[in-house]
C-alpha cells in the first residue's frame, strides 16, 4: 500500500474518533457545571475541555474570559480550531475523499453525509438542537462509521491502518480524560469527598462505562476503582489496556520487525503485566503524563515507519 493512502486512512479514523471524544469531554463538563452553585465554579468546569483538546493559549488570546458559551463555541463550532468537532469532521471527510477508491461506498457516504449536516452548524442551530442532542448525534455518526467499516471492509492493510488510527486516538483521549482530576489519586487513597464521586461518575458515564463499573466493582464509585477500570480492564473497549492490545496486534500484522511494533509491545507490556498499585506508585498524574508521552512517541514512530513524513 502507498504510504499516502495509508496516511489518509489513518487520519480519517483518528479525526472521526477525535470528534467523538471531544463530545465526551463536553458532556463531562456540562454534567459537572449543572451540579455546582456559583457562576465562577460553573466556568471552571469547562477548563478541562480546553486542557484536554489543546488550544488554551489560542482560546485565551481570542476569547479571554472562560465561559460555557465561549468554550462550546471554540471546542465545537470554531473552523479555525484544528481540534474542534467541526474541524475534525471536516478533516475526516477530506481524508476519506482522498481514498474513495479504497474504502467501501457506504463508508464514504456516511462520512460525507455527516459533514454535509455538520458544515451548516452555527450557534443558533446548536442552541435549537441542544448541546446534548448534538453530542449524541456526533457519537451516533461515529458509531455508524465504525460499524459500516467493520462490517464491509476486507481485513487487509487498509482496514489495519483505519483501526490503528482509531485506537491510538482513543488511548490518547482516554488518558487525557483520566488526567483531568489526577491530583491526589494514589494507591491506598481513603479520603474521598462528594466532588470526587461526582466527577468520576461523570467520567464513567462519558465513556459509556458506568454500567460496566457496576458489573466489575459494584458499590461506591472511588477514583482508584474508576482508574482501575479505565486503565487495566482489557474487556472494556475504551480502557488503555484494550487500546494497546489492538495497537500491538495490528502492528504485529503489519510489520513484526518495525521499530513502532517494538515500542507498542513495550507500552502494552507495562500495563498487561503491571499492577495498578505499581503503575500509580508516584500518583495518577505522573503515570498519565508518561503514558501520553509514550503514545505520542509511538505515533511519531508509526509515521516514520509507514506514513508520510
């Protein structure tokens, strides 16, 4: 396969996964903002959206004071913000257009239709539709894209690069979501306040893992139990362990001897053979920072080994 084709397939799926994950960040912020009493606290709930998706400096220069309206406009609608939902859907469609001869017709029609609906979105339309309804729509379109692709494509190199982009992006975004409230999350943590429980419940719901948490852990939601589920549990599709399982297996099929395959195996082994108390020995924050750096290094190596420079 030409590296240019692989590059388009990889980024098509990364951008579609990114759009879905930004909606999940927005939903966490929205849930938390509805539970706090003061205007200042409600505005603070939206800061993590900027922290996770990037662009804090750009946002501050253009919008100044942080508010729900300004963050939503920047993270959802802004065509000049490369990490906004609008820009992600546009980029996914552009990459799909470049490889129309490789992907199934149904996949192209799904992505093109999603963009045609999203490109006319503005503030008044978003208010009319409702933020939560719009987030649900983006998630549904992302699920549709993956379902169509999985159900129609050959299990060949094209499919591998699509799934590789999906799981690398998902791992990055799950890690960033975990890092929003990482301070103080250490093995043996016993003091848990109501705000902690509220935050981690919102995180679990945002990644569709609340029911899974009840199945695995039951009882009260605690930071350590939530982190255990979202880091260690390979059976949970959005956990770091599950994402690295997929990335390692795909790279083994593409090229067992490539440097990126070695990096993926090392990252996978740390979690697969690790224990949560050892991984969090220095706290959740340092672990998440290391994981994001490792994931970014892996993505860079994949570009060197397979994709366009």
